[in-house]
């Protein structure tokens, strides 16, 4: 016990909140550092984003040219081009696809190491994912945006608060995307192999988040249902709609608020699923 | 003060076995079947048993990542599963077959991150890290990403990672598995030094009995989920009749019907020129004198009982038993 006492003596005037923030920050920094190690992958990823940006942009501009009035889904040509190029940049920030780390760790039993730490797994994975997103924002967001600016006329926001609101919306999109990926990966606690759910997620997330085409092209009733009942549009379409000012100021803010609600619900579900999993958990392997 | 207490600890796994073309039958398999064990603070115990005996399952229940089916368990006065996060601050765990380090990060950054996760004051962290660096010789690879480390280097990193927050109990699950002789020695002498200070309780599971001989006075043997031996290594030798052996090289083949009073012949090799006697009741001196008097001896050696043999006999006797 004397060792514990020693710890209390050496610690500075303790502030649990500040310590929690420091721990969260350190975990986020570790996420950033882990992704910063793979520079070639960053470059290759950006290149792919740019190539697909051209494809998507020309397809949507062709659609705009063919539609009477030239405003499919209520977007004009500059808004559509911005939608595509900023969307290409955001794609790896929100990491819509390709995160199987938790599922892999559950399958191999390495998740034991996460459970043996004094930080709840949802918190530590969220922190690391925010760090990853920060790295994505610094390295992957810029290149498609720059290419878009060079080759297409892009939309410049008119309202002063659009850019800060966009920033908030992106953070919420990252959190919601993390929570969805966490839940999909967490199925491995029960299934041992989450490849099926992950595949389903990859197929549906792109369509339902508005990556392949803006969801506004769908019938109104479907768009509204998707937006309210599922978190998917909040993963990509909401930040983009906020940036290109697709809607009036009230709806623009309301969409971000809706994202916040979805985030809160999703994180609560993640925590509940994790608790549930820990109760029945069988760590694989000897 | 007892650091670890287990009372009637059980873990049953449900497995489904094929029982017909489509039918599956549920079968309950007890992995840990009523273990009672008390470990005092500062003790170093070896927890051994054949594959599938329930060692890792026990360790998982002790560290809070697996809920027991029945019985009670307490570590550092805490109940592992419900108080897992609090317990995590008090224990350190090294799994030889998995890693707690960050694959993409250098050791130095992993250690810094662990300081924040466990909220260790910087001075304490620095002092512990300095000690581990010198004892485990970490300086050569502190800046190498973990994925590029050799197994021996990684294991030294794992040990450091498990100790940086000053745990009161250290669980080691096969920490020397796959290591070369030099790395094994390094890990063992580090653990021996740790144990000598007496402020850490150490639970070691291993298949390498040299680890146990070197480090643990107390040995707990588990088989089929039950404790079959709990005591010192000497008690194990006594209980399973380990005897010293006298190995003799003779000038001429051993005559038929040769006997040595108080000893029994355990092996005859090399055209009856080499004979091993187990010294049942006779002392080594008396046996050598009796042998010299009755047979032409070229060379002889005395072999101490080997823990590997005892444990092998123990495993087979328990497994073969009812």
C-alpha cells in the first residue's frame, strides 16, 4: 500500500477533468502518429481520390446539363463540383470504409490488451480515430480540393458562419462514422468474424451517405426518411450540403443539430454494446 | 496480506458437438473446475499445467476479461470483472503470444502514451523507465517501430510496458515463449531482480520449467481445471518420488541378475556397458562404494532429479488416471 501513498504524494494538485483531457489528447495523438507513418499510402490514396473526383464530377455535370433548368436536386453546377471535390477530400477524413482494426483484434484475441487498460475501449478507440481524422484532414483533404479549384469553378460560401458550421459538421461526421464502424466491427464479439457485416456496411454506406450521388436526387419522402431515421446522410452529405449552402440558414443549422443527436445516440449504443460484449466475452486463444 | 484469492473458481464453456446429420448437442466443458488458491503479496508463483489445462482461462478471470461461471475471485481486494478498469491500474499483464504495444509506433512513443493512459506522474514514469532501460538493455531499439522489433526485443518492451505504472501484481503468460537462450536469460534475470525486491506479486504461467526453477519457490500445477499440486518444487520431488540417479560406465557388460542394495536399475544402454541406477534408499556414497566393490567401473556420474521428468510424470499420471 505504501506505493500507492507515494503516488498520491508526488502527484500535482489533481484535476481529474484535466487528466482525462490529457489522456484523450495523448490517445488522439497516437492515432495521428500511427497514420503519419504510412506516407506512401497517403500519397497513393490522394491520387486515387483525385482520379475518382474527375469521374464523379463529369458524371454529375453531365446530369446537370441534361436536366431541364440545370439544377438537379437543387444544386447548380458550381455547387455540384464543390460537392464532388470536397466530398473526395472528406472521404478519408470520415473514413467511410476500410476500418477493420477492432474486428481483427477481437478475432485474434488481441482485444484483451485494450480491455486491460484503465480507459474504456469506446473512448480510446474514439480518441485514436479523431487523431486519424486529424491526419486525414491535414494530408488527404487538401489535394482533391486544390485539383478541383484548378480545373473547375467551385462554390464560395456566402454566409459568414458556413465555414465554422462546416467544421463542426465534419467533426460530427467523423464521430458518427466512427460509431457506425465501431458497431459494425463489434459484431465480431458475437460472430467472431465480422467480414459479412463489414462488407454490408461498405456496400450500403457509400450509397446512403450520398457519396455516389447527392441524396437530394431521390424522392423527397425517401430523402427525409433517410436523413431522420438513419445516421448515414450525416456521414458525408450533411457537411457537404452545409458547405455549398444547399438549404436556407435554418435548415442548414438544423441538419447539423440532427447530426449531433445521431452522434449522441450512436455513442450511447456503442457503450451499451461494448458493456454487453464484455459480459459474454470470450477472449480467443490461449 | 493476500493479494489474490480464488474460492471454488469455475469456468464452464458451452460447446456444440455434432450429434447426427443436422442435430447439434450442447455440451458443458469445464475449463476451470473449482480452483482454490491464495497468493500473498510479494510471492512469486509458477502456475503450470499441460496445454488446455485451464491456465490461461484462470489468468483471464484474474485479470477481469472473462467472467467466472461460479466461485469468487479477488485481486488486490477488487473483484476483477466488475472493477476491471480500477484493477487495470493495479496489475500488469504480459501475454507472450500477443502484444499490448502499438504496432506502428516506436517503443518510446508507446511508453509515453502508456504514461498518459495510466496517468503516472512524469517523475515516477521516468524513474521506472530508466531502470527498465538499463536492466533490459532497451536503448538500442527505443526508436524502432514495434513491427520491426525481433521477438526478444519486443518481449523486453512488453515487460517494460507492463511495469511502467508500478503494478502490485504482474501476470505473465508464457513470457519466454519462442525466445532464444540469451533473451530468455535476460527476461529471467530481470524477473528475478523484480521478485527479489519483493514489492510485486508475480504469477507466471509457462511451459519452460527452467523459468519456474529459476524464479518461483511455489509451484501450482493445474490439470483438467483442477489444482493437482500446490507447494515448493522440493515437495513436488518428494511427492512424486524423484530420486537422484547414478549413471555408471562399466569395463565389461553388466552381469545378469546384478543388484545394488537400496537402488534400482532404470536403464541399461550401450551393450550393457552403461547402467543407470535410481537411488531409492541408499546414499550416493554407499552406492558408489558397493558398486566399486562388485563391478569394474570406468566412469560414473550423479544426476540430480530433473523437474521436467517429474512434471511429465505428473501430467501423464493425472491425465491417465480416472
